[in-house]
């Protein structure tokens, strides 16, 4: 009998310099990171972290708006 594979053979990775230091980035850079993470990599969690820091700096509510829109997009019926 064959055992199931227990490791990945290949995968993709995107390296982010250090998301723990987003507080050192400009608001413009944070927005760019959020868009790139969302559009290119479907990394919604990291996009949300970038927007959270943007909100802290700019006193806005983009992260919550983003999360609401994302929830609607992901729960929308698929059309073909």
C-alpha cells in the first residue's frame, strides 16, 4: 500500500520586506502595497494590514470599507 505524499513539491512565495514595520512607510506606499496584495496575489489579509496602518496614519476607515466590499465580492453569486 502507498502512503500519501507528505510534502509539497513546488509552490509560490511572495516576500514582503517586513510587514511588522509598516508604520515606517508613507501612506502612499501603504496604499500601493494594499492594491498589489489584493490584485496580484489575492493576499487579502496583508492588504487589510496595510490599510489598517494607513487608517491609523490618516484617520480614515478604509480597512473596514475594504473588508465589507471583500465580503460582498466573495459571497456574490458566480456568473458565467
